[in-house]
C-alpha cells in the first residue's frame, strides 16, 4: 500500500477519480514501487498493547493540566503551593489553599488522587506486559534513563527490527534527522523532519533530559551531548538533546537486534585497550 501523503501526483490532480487513481498507481508501481513509499501496518496485538501506553499518557496530561490550574488559582490569591512531585500533590496542596478557594479546588484534588492511582495501575500493567510478552525490553532498559514505558513503546512502534537494514535509519524514521534543501551551492541548515511517531520521539527526548541532567550517569551518550551543548549559542542545548535522542534511538535498535550488553563508557574502554 502506498503512502497517500507522498503521492501528490494523485491527490493534487485536477481530474481525480477512482479509475485515474488506480491507473496512476499501476504506472508508478510498474516504474518503481519505492516511489509509492510502502506503508507498514502495525499488527493488531501490538496496536492494542500500544493503546495501554497511550491511555496512561492521556491520564498524565489531564492530571498535569489540573495541577497547573490549581497552582495558578492559588497564586492569584497571593499564596503559593510548594514544589512537590505530581504523585503527592493532592496530599500537600490542601495545606496551602485558602478556605475561600477550597469548595472549588477540593473536587479537582479528589480527581487528581484518583488519576494518580489509575496511573500507578497502568505502570503495573505495563511492567507486567513487558516481562511476560516483550522480554526484549530488558535489553533496552540497560541504559539508565530508559524505563519500561519508553522501551515498550519503542518495540511496539517499530514492531519488527528487521525492517531496518541499518540501525542508523531508525533516527530518520522517527524524524530526528535534519531536513535537506540543497541546490547548487546552497545547502540550508534546516530543523529536523519530525516525521514518524510523535509520542515515541517525545519519550526519547525525555530520556535524554535525564541522561544529560544532574542525575545522569557518565556515559558516551552524555559526553556526546555535553560536547555539543558546550559549543555555545542560543540553541546549543536543544541541538544537543536532539542529537543525543537520535543516537539513543540508534543504540536502542542495536541492542534490540544484537542483544549486546550495554557498556556506558564503551569508547573510553576501547581507547584504554588500544593504549
């Protein structure tokens, strides 16, 4: 099946009909099937399992919106709720809410408490599913900062690692490579394509924030990102995060296919052996 977003010659036609579309598809397929940009359809089981992760994400988004609303409402009254994790927000917030606001805020706090319990239940189900049906997630979680949600989402989104002949192509598949607009002596520096699955790309970026953050362990990924960020410039940190996310996607696919043991400082160890 061809990708309709790529076949502008069909959907931009001034005289479009089913008969003409079928004829054009046949002509393109006869000339070169790759011009149709074949689509890989996700299996039913993988689709159902992925909905488990996306359901958890929706609950987290709703809870975050409620927490932000409560913080804004309390702040407008001249008070402030101290910093705390979302998991314990419903316990610490009531102490800092004025009596006049409580009738409007308490129902939201009760909802946040229920959402937190449901999110924890999702986490248990995801962990159980990973161990039972997708044991290869353990290989991906060797990297500190990659948890059950990211590893399972990565496997369910790609589904078949053999689709990619080289691990490097995974970065482009997930939209983490720059767009290209080159002509003659002009070669523009453009942003990443943002193609592929948006949610998985967000998960990878979140993992990179942990890897490059204050609690990230020393590793080749961290050193690579810090080296790019140290070059300075307005967007150096952002470019570093995207570059590390692309490397992380490639590394996850490599671990998945080959089943290798993850060594955080592999390059450093290789240099020592060479010396």
